[in-house]
């Protein structure tokens, strides 16, 4: 029996419609357009619901393709989240600087009237009043504020690096999800091809009940996997666009295998050295220094400020003079014990927080390295023949056409292949999640832009 679509025919990638291009090899044509493992090379055919979405808004200067190296610029120019980091630093720094603003002197005017034996006397006084503290206190206060500003700046740098690492992770996650959707889309389209072949082999084009059910189940399974992957792709796209306030372009210049080949996992010694000099560790040390400065400031408050007054006085009608004065609170020396103890408690709390963070970061970093090593083993164990699945799929369909392999076996193989690619996508997600988290902890970029 002759087949309506011979092996050399050109078929549409999704529904088997006849094409007008010259004949080419069947299954390689179906799968051409993007690499299944090496990354995303082109838009390729996509699911119907994706094609109905409006085209993303392309930011000027970015073009149709996005790379990891463009994230820093996009964040600074467009992201509200990045702008919030800057505003938080400004708020903290300016608030600290406002505490050391010198107090302005007060201008005063006083009028007194005295009636003595029917003789009225007016007294008027104009004066300036200013509060002063010991010079050592002001030096301590200025140093304390400088330390607080430096701590806020280190906090900002730590948060910026962690924020950019998370943005890089979300872009890679979107690229992996998009690659998975395109792969499953192509595999889902093969079920329609198998149905056409089955109808060509069946008498009068009618499928048996068993074959019809098998095709329905195979199609349902692959479409379910595709639907799950599409939902995940939409979720990751939304996370990216919510963070960056920039539409995700159609092309992401990221190849998972090439990126993995560039990564050199550090040993335990390098990890510990990096953590000692990480943005988080520097910020913690600076906060402890600022807290110690706060203790010195509170110790300086044991001696109170002194108010100095100076002015001129006029007693009507012809007497003139001057007035000077000073005011100090009693008792003269206040212990300020409660405030000093509170400042020392803040210092101790900062030291404990520094130790806890350092211990947690070391444990987490070493755990992430072990995770990366395990994921590398699993990814390296991926069947190398599936890096180019065309020969396998061509042989599989040929076996079914020749009657050597039953329909159930072909569908099972196709579903197993889809599950294999889904497992690999999940392993890639775990790998890059761990990689970018390790970047954020150590403050070192392990994957070059």
C-alpha cells in the first residue's frame, strides 16, 4: 500500500500539512530550527497559544537578542527594583549625616518692665545662645556617622550583587524553559505523523480501537508535558519582566552546554577565602565597627552640653550694658549608663550576627558546591546520542513503517524521550540555581557574561 506521505515528503512540524519546498529528509526537517541541548538558537515553531501573544516591546539598544552581559545595563536604566536599592542607600546615608549637622545658634530678645515708686523702667536684652559639647565628642560622632555610611554603602553593594545574580538566574531559567517548550513542541507534533502513518497502513484508512486509544493517550501525555512546560515558561517570563520592567526578547543568547563548559568549580579553600572577602562579610565587619563607634559616642554623652549666652542690654532711658551666661545641667556629669549598655548590646548583637552569617554562608556554599558536582555528574551522564536525536527518531519511525515496531512501542519511546528531556531541563535548573546562589554568597561571578 502506498503512503499518502512518503518518507521523503516535506511535512509541517506540527500537523503534517504538505509543504511546497523541495523534498528533504522527513524527521530532520521536523526538528530543524533550534538545538535541543546546546541552547536557544532561533525562535522555531512554538505552541499555538504562544504565537497568539503580542510581540514583546524591544528596548532601544537591546535588539531582538538578550545576553547575560546586558543585564547590568538594563537594570540600571529600567528596573524599579534596582532604583529602590539606590534610594534605600540614599535614605540611610542622608539620615546618618543629618545627625551630625551642627546646631544653629538661637537669637533671643527679652523685655522687662519695673515700676519703682511710680518710676517706670524698661529693660531690653538682645542675645545669642549656642549649645556646645566637648571637641572629643564631636570627633567621635563624626567618626561613628562615617562608619555607618560606609556600612550602608557595603550593604548596598552586597544587595546589588545579589540582585543581579538573581536577575541572571531568572534569565537563564527562562532560556532553559523556552528550550524545553520548543523541544516538547516538536515531539508532540510527531504523534500526528504517527497517526497519518497508521491510517495509511490500516484497511480503508480506519484505525482499530486499540490504535486510536494509543494515539489519544500518547498525544494527551505529550500535550500535558508541553502544557506544564508552557506554564512554567510563562511564569519565568513574568518574573523576569516584573523584576526588570523590560519585555523578554524572542531570542536569548544562552547555550547551556557551552555555559557549563566555561564554569570552573572552586575548591573548599577558595570558597572559604572568597567568603571572608565577600560583600556580606565586609558589610558585617563594617556594621560591628559602626556599633563600636556608637559605644564611644554614648560614652561621650556622660559629659553634658553647655549652653553659652551673650548679648547686649539697654535700661531706659540711658543705661547700656552687656550680658553673658552659661548653663549646665545638674548633675554635672551624667553616667549615661543605660544608653552605653544599650550601645554595647548592639555591638555584641552585631558580632553574633556576623559569626552566625559567616557560619551559615560557609555551610551553604559548601553544600552548593556539592550540589553542582552532583548535577554535573547527572548532566554528563545524559545519553550523548540524544544530542542529535534525528537518527534515533528516523530509525524509530522507519521501524514502525516497516511493521517491526508496534505503535505502542513507538509511543512509549516517544514519551520516554520527552521525559528524558524534561529531566535534563530540571537538572539544568538545579545546576544554574545553585551556581547563581553561590555567586551571590561569594561575590564572585562564576559564569562570565
